[in-house]
């Protein structure tokens, strides 16, 4: 595989935009206003990619729809992180034979991380003949050309070459959320955690130039967005490949000093690269949310070593303690894997001890799922599924207790929240720390920052009322 990052020339992107014009003319000649349905599986980076897919489709004359039925194109942007997500995709792709039968001109494309796995693209090619096109994340910028080829030839296309990855700027973006914007700062990953497929399907780490990121942030602020989340598989590695002497903390500081009424978040961090400088930056700038998602995965050093995480539990706790010493109000969330191959009961207990010691506000918890092509998939895994489920239940019970205790400590306190929608009779909002707060109010408050006093809580959310002035 070629490991050198490819920077897509502006001329190449301009050519793709010209192709969008050709697709638009194709539909105009038929007197049809085509519809597009884009469905996203997985992480925020996938959603950011889907926003670019929608942007290109809009440029090509498509209007968006929220239904597969009647869509002239369906694009499924897939996730390869867990087996369950993959099986959902295969099930949904199989079901699309019926919509295509009822709508013969419908074109079906699959993209995203799953399509970066040769075994998956081969399975699609041979077992799902109704799928018209497949492209990996590396070929997203070429989507208009792939679509035009299918429309004009009626033949299937597969763009899944194994590459290091690319950087493509100035792709049009159609954001579905009017308040919160995803801004990718880098792509890919160099860490090769033994359980993770991401480096194999998204390529090596490659950072966008800081001026391109700042320009995009200014654009979304000017458009009225109230929250920006800087995205990367490992944002803490930002800038290492650029040689400009700018790291992620520097980039965050620059964005946080932009004019405008907005909040700044980021994800995801790797503990081995998370610096005290980054915590200092979060503490310094009011616009940076006092929330840190810092995946620890296991509380046992032997398991962490086999996972190839390259930090110890003590090093992780040192980071947490430093962050909390600067910001006692810091909201900490994390990821944890239960039942990694060879994990003993004693090693699992170390994970429980770390959770109890840190006191996370919330956890994203997973039972180990082997990913073909990763080292962990070949490891001996003697622990029965029933035992893994038992451990998982214990972990969730512990975290639920901690989350409820944390939330109870919020009662009576007042927080500035961003109102982002409605759920039944109550508005929904998020605190600076990302906690969900529901409270009664008028729809006119959606999109505004307001002060809310917490009056009650559940394990997973807070209940409040508008603060009295």
C-alpha cells in the first residue's frame, strides 16, 4: 500500500463539481427532480462524511428525502467498528431489493468504513447484485464521477483501492443539523489498537491545514451555528504530519478566540497523546466546553498492553487528576471494552476499580467484538459469552449508580444550556458538559442559550425549569 497522503488538487475537485452539473442536466433533460436518501451508521466522522455526500448530491440537483421508498438514489454510509453494525447494514441492504423493484431507476450506493474491507466489498459484488456502486472513504471525493458512470452506463462501479488516504478540500457540505456543526480536523489513525479496524479502512493520520479548518469554522459561525465539534480519530495527534509546529491545543485555542456566540467541543482523544497543555487550553478559554471524552478501554495494565494502547492505568489517572485539579466541574466520559480476549476476573475488577476511582459522568460500554483482519480477532478467547454478559451487567450497574449520583448533585444548580429541540412536552438542551436537560418551554427558545435550574434527574438525564431572573 502507498502510505503517502494524497492532497487532492483544487482542479480535481473542480472537475467533480463540473460532473455534478452534468448529473443535474441529465435529470433536467428527463424532466425529473431526483430525490436522495443518505443514511449514516456509526460515528460522528461518518456523519461529517455524509454531510459532504449530501452536499455533492444537492450540487447534482437532488433534493433530500427521509425515506428509502421513492428515492432515486440511496447511499448507505457504513460502520465497521462492531459486528452488530455490519449485520444491520447487510440486513438493510438486502431489504432494498424491494424498494428497487418498485422504483426501477433507483440507484443504491454503499460507502464508509465497511467498504474498505476487501471481504465486504467482494460479498457485496457477488451476493447483492442490486447494489450499483461501492466506494471506500478514500474515494468519497470522486462520488460524482462514480454516480455519473452508473447513470449513463447502467454498469456497477467499485472504487475500493487500498490507499493511505487523502485530503480533499472545498467539497460542498449540506448539514442536517442547523445548530451543531461537525468540523473534521484530521482523518485516519496510526495507533493500531489490536481490536480496531479503523487504521485499515480509514488510512493513516493526515491533518488538514489549520487555515482550512479556521476558514470552515468561521463559515459555520457566520451561518449561525451555536456549537462546533472538532473531529478526528485521534485529535491529539493533530499537526504531527504537517511540520508546522502547531498541535491540537494550539488549534483549539485559535478556534476558541474566533468572534461569535458559540461553544467548542472535540472528539476523540487517545490518552497516550493527550497532553497537560490541552487541559490547560480547555481551562483557559470559556468557549471550550468543560467536557473531555477520554477512552480508557480497560483498567488493567496487562490488558492495555495486549490492546496496544501504550499507556498504563496510572498514567491515565494522572491525566484525569490533572484535568480535575484545573477544572473541578470537568465532565468526563469514556469508552470501555468488557471481555477482551484473555481478560480474567481479577483484570476485570481492575476496570471496575478505575471506574469507581474516576467517577465518570457517563460511559460507552461494549462487549468485545472481533474484527476480521485485526490482531485481537486471532487471539484465544476462552471466556464464555455468558460470563462476559455477567461482567458487562456488573459494569453497567456500577456506572448507572455513579451517573445517578452525579446527576443528583446537579439538583438546585443553574446551568447555561443550548436548547436544541423538543421531546414531547419538554424542550431538550445540553449543558456545557454535554448533559441532557429537559424542561418546559416555548419552541421560540430552540437555538438559544438559556439558564436552566435543575429540579430533578434520572440516571441518564436532568429535568429543569427556566431560571428566574
